[in-house]
């Protein structure tokens, strides 16, 4: 009897082991089946661009010309920098783009150079004249204009559309998700930290004083970064040094380019600000704020670290 029980127990154990093994295989197979497949673009691709034109892209572009610094930065962020054959004079990031041939300025690119470069597609952005677009299309060159509203959502949308056009959908999602994560990180860090007043310098001097007024996206970024924008009482980028002196901001932020910091230290009116006298004058790479591209979240972080350095220690 005891021997029979042992045999029965052994058989039952074997059945259980086989069953568990089968279940394990089923779970493994199920996990393998649910592994996310790469998202690929199907060409020909029809896409509505920012001029509300329906553009048909016949094949994955192998030769690309960028007509905007934000577009150029996005091309590299999406891993397609090796496909770039032309860019504007203002496309200066990343560093390797400087070896790519320039086709001129944003608004008056050289049509002849663009034709000579034989692009599969020209990707334009803001400030691109429609008459230039028509000239290129009349010459049989495919042009798509991609730009969103001046906001993080606008930047995300542009990146996602570029992912479709360039067949880098998964990379575009990765870049956008990374930006969203950084925005959430930065805004959570500065929450409840107070709101020091900030004057953001666009330009100053004999041609006028310009800043991020209340309707601008840079103003919104200052608020997101935990600051209070001094020029919320104005619109159209225009301001005056007299108003800045009246507001007497806690800090002044300027571009790191064009020797702006040294020039404003001795500029009439500005040199009398308490912020400048006390050393609360800071530089930032304004390209990260001005360009609706993949570095926008980095720009927000840089801004927040100036306004609330204590939050990032």
C-alpha cells in the first residue's frame, strides 16, 4: 500500500511539473507575441503640413534639406543627420552640421543651390515664404512645412510628424517621451519654491528694448520654471528700460551670445538695476528657448536652474 501511494504521488508530481512547464511556455509565448513591433511609415505617405497642404511623400527620404534650425536639430535627434545634404546659415547645432552645405538664409534661400543638391525633400519651418515654396514646387522639388504652435505640444507635434516623414516613428516617440519626462521633473522641482521676478532680455540699446511679453511662449517657460515675468504688462515683445527700472527685477537673464552680458552691465539704465549691481545677471543658451525643437525641455531645465538653483542641489 505504501509503495502504491508513492507511485501515485510520483505520477501526480510529474503531471504538475509538466503542467507548470506548459503554462510557463504559454506565458513566454504570450509575452513574445505582445512585444511591441517597430512602427514603420508606409509610403507613399500623405501628410497635411502647416500650410494646410496635403503633401504626398513617395518614398523614405535619403537626401534632405532643412530650412530651419529647429528642423535641423530634430533631424539629428531622430538619427537622420547623415541624410542631411543642405541647411541654412542659422543651423548651427549640433556641431557636425556645420560641415553640411548651407543654402543661405531662412527667408531667402538659394533656389539654385537647393536644385543642385537634388533633395528628395525640403523641410521648412516658421518664417518660410510661400513664394519660395511655390518656386521650389514649380521646379519639381518636394517641400513640406512643419511647425506647430509655440508651446511644448507644438514641438511634440512637429517631432511626431517628422518621425512619420523620415520613417523614425519610434525614435520620435522616444524623444517626445523624454522631453515630457524632463518637463514633469523640472516643474515638480520648482513647485512651491516662490516666484522671483525675472527680466528676460531679447535685445536692448539704440534700436529699442525687447523682452518676453505676456503673450510669448518664453514668458510661459519662465512661469513653468518658477519665476514671475516682469513684462506681463506688455505685448508684442516691446518694452522700455524705464519700465525695467521701475519693476527692479530680482534677476536679469540674457543670451550667452554676442557678448550680451558684458554689454548690458554698462548699458544706460540697465547698469543701475539692483540685479546687475548684486550679480544677479545670468546667461543662457537662448537657442534652447527660441527654437521649437528637441532641446526645448533642456532649455526649461536651464532656466529653472537659474531661477531656483536651490531646487536642483
